[in-house]
C-alpha cells in the first residue's frame, strides 16, 4: 500500500502553480479513485484548462462528511530554494517541497486512505472535494459550490485541510480585492487647470481607504484573531508617463480582509460611494468623460463556526490533536461551503508559517497525526450512520 509520504512526493512533482493547469494532478487522483472503483466528477473552468474533482464514497442519500483541499500552489519565482521545489526532499523530521504543507500534505493523507475507505461499505458517506486556484481567491471552489448547490443531498459537515498544526480552527476572515482604474484628462503640466490628474485622485481615494482602515480598527475587535480587526491594504499602484505631463490614467489594487461578523459588502460599498459620489463628481465637473472603474479580483466570505456545532464535536472525536486553535486571518474555501449549509472546520497538517516560503515543509509527525485522523474518520463512517 502506498503511504501518504510517497503520495505527497508524487503530488509535489506536479507543478500546479496558480493560474496554470492542474489537470495532470487531477487525472492522477482520478486514476487512483478508478483503481478503487470510486466514481468521480469534474467541474471545469470556462476553458477547461483546470478542474475541481468531487467524489462520493458510500451511500448517496445522506449528507455525510466532506474532506476538502485545494490542488494549486503559489509560485517559486524569486525564492531561494536549497533543492528542487518540485522534487520532495526528506529529512528525519520533515518533508520539503512546494505545497508540502499548503496543502498537498492533507490531500496525500486522504488519498493514502483510499484502500481503507473502499474496503468495506460505509454507513456514513465520505465526499472528496479538490479545487483549483484557491490561492488567487477560491476561484475553483466557487465554481464547485455553484454545482454542489444543485445537489439533492449535500455533505453535512466539512473538514478543510489547510495547515493548522492539526488544531481545529473555527473562524477565518473574508476577503474582497479590487483593481481600480481612474481616467482623467492629460495635458501639459504647465497648464494643470486644463487637465484632470488621475494620479492625484487615486491618491485621494487611497488616503480615504487608509482613513477607513484606522476608523474600522477602532469600531470592532475580536481578540481570537492575532490581527483582531478588519484590515485594508493597497498593494500596488501605476500611473503617469512623465513629470511634465498631467497623467490621464492611474491604476491600483486594494483588498479588505474582514472579521466574519463585519459586513464586507458594506465596507466595500463605502469606498465605492466615496469614489463615485465625491471624487468622480468633482472629476466630471471638469471633464465629463472622466471615469473611476472598480474590477473585482477576488471575493470570498469568512467563517464563523459555533464551538458547539456538530462538526467540532465530530472532529474532536477523531483528531488525535484535541485542540481548538486561534482564528486565522488567511482565507479558505470553508466560508463558501458554509454558505450552502455545510458545517465546516479548518484542520490540517503543517504550519501556515511555512507556507508560501522557500523550502516549504511539513513535519512527518504532522502527517502521522493527519493519517490517524483520517483512519479514525473512516472507521467511524464504517461503523455509524451520521449526518443524514
């Protein structure tokens, strides 16, 4: 039987960097499922270059348990790796490679359990949900959730295997990000009153976003997060051509990461309101063709799971690490699944401190804990009918 470490080496070897195809990895997983007579379905993106995979093992008339993970990884460009990032390197304690903890380690543990899962009939079904392009905004999971929302029977609980050191994480922030393009009127800088300076209006909007950040931080705090408030962040800006030309266009990108109990749409609406009703009104009074355009880059909800919910009691019963972890500021697909009635917890091997870095690794001990959790889950699903 192939163990989880050997499977992790195979998964790492597939370069599934975000925005590239994950189909080779998906085909590999699908072949493994076929070997165990497990049917699966694919939910593709528009050009069919990437796919989500969904499979159900066991009865299809009750909800059951979903194991979810994303197949994509972040790029390695500009990082100083000591070994080939797509060839797993192992030591006595750790397994090193791109995606080792975020989050191919969890997927490897799930796949390693396929012989056990398929050996006997399950009384509670196990669902597998592997998505694409999570790293750029849970893009694939959105498409998968759209498909799942039409199912007559959906999973009742979900374990999202992001790296949490196997602690059970009940909450994470939501996120929305935008690309803003401001278009004014160019002219010679000696005659600035004849133009509309796009860079200056962009600066006013960025200053407003910063002021909102300061104000919102004082409005609501949740000390269960290491960053205990919603945050606003402007990440890049580009505009203008020369100092002696009033710039016609400026573009920047910003994000909001919100506490799940704070209305993300309302925060974004306040920024758009200021842009359109204050800044744009002023711009168009000087040049009617002026524009401020917002393009949504990504958008996913936060997660706020009740500690007394079924998924927490269930996970505590199967997880050898019986620990509730702090809420996290990074996002996952858990909030999307929660929105269609799947009670979710985030729990997986490895530390987020190792993710997205050179020499990313997962500790062998963490993989063993995850293997044990999946083994306990399968045993319980074989013995007991739950989540009908």
